[in-house]
């Protein structure tokens, strides 16, 4: 596959992003429950920026940056103003293992770093592929806690907080 084109998400990209998300939900139950308003789910409170990866007119993946809440900042041991959260990261099932998520993550990290912010994220314990991706990119596990929701396979969610490598921030 050619390198995907990564560009800042526009409002009129949302329909294609939702279609891509639907394939991820079918393959991985991500998100754990299909949202009533999937475009809204891709546009969470505190959204700062979002990008999609494209192959022509087809969305291959997506990532967003949001403000970091106090709870996640406390997990990271830093103050919210120093942080920015990576969220809504996915690659479509047919585009997997070709570097789409790595490229999206690098785009989000570069934007965060340019703003002097340290990227942080949460990943559920069952997301083995995502954990491997983050660890391979040098992210560090800083804490884990139980979530207040149940995973698709019936477990209480276990949420891991990861920080981007220090060299890539500030
Ligand atoms: C996790 C996810 C985003 C990875 O997307 P991707 O585009 O396939 O990832 P990449 O091709 O950039 O993979 C980079 C590295 O991550 C690791 N990785 C990715 N998928 C993996 C898998 N299924 N199993 C093991 N390692 C995996 C590998 O180290 C891989 O490098 P390699 O292919 O050279 O071995 C994708 O599987 C996905 O969308 N999953 C469902 C949604 C999700 O979990 N989102 C994260 C929420 S926190």
C-alpha cells in the first residue's frame, strides 16, 4: 500500500470517518458500545484537533487530541495544562499492520510537541495491539486503574495510562 495521506479532519470528513469506525467496531468492538451519535463520539468534549488517514476517498484511520482531564493528569502525575490526550485512534481492519496507526500517532505527537505539551493516553487492558503499538513507539506505562464500565467480553475495564517518551515532548 502507498503511504496514506494524513490530513487534518474537516467537518465534511466525518461521514467517511464514521464509516471507517463502523468497520473497527465490527472487527474489534472498539468502541466497546456503538455510540448513538458516532460523529459526536469522534468529536468529544475538549477536542483540540483530529486527523484522518486516507487512501483516495477511503478513510484508513483516525486520531484526535483532546484536553486532558484532572483524573488522567493525576494518573500521569502531571498537571492538566502540561498534557494533551491522544484519543479515538484506530485503523480500519483492512489497513492493519501497514503503519497507519503509527503514522497517525506520530502526527498527533508532533502537533502536541509543537505546542509544548506532553501526550498522554489511556488504553484498556484488552487492547493488546494498541498496547504493543504504544510500547513500540516508546510510550511508558505510568499507572493502571479499574474503569467504571464493562468490556465487550464482560470484564470490568482495566485502564492503563501511558505517557509519550520524554524526548518527544517539550
Ligand atoms: C491498535 C491499532 C490502532 C493498530 O493499528 P495499525 O495501523 O495496524 O498499527 P501499525 O501498523 O502502525 O502497527 C505498529 C506496531 O504496533 C504493533 N501492533 C499493531 N497491531 C498489532 C497486533 N494485532 N498484534 C501485535 N502487535 C501489533 C506492532 O509492533 C506493529 O509493528 P509491526 O507491524 O512492524 O510488527 C488497530 O489494531 C486498531 O484500530 N485497533 C482497534 C482500535 C483500538 O484498539 N484503538 C486504540 C484505542 S486506545
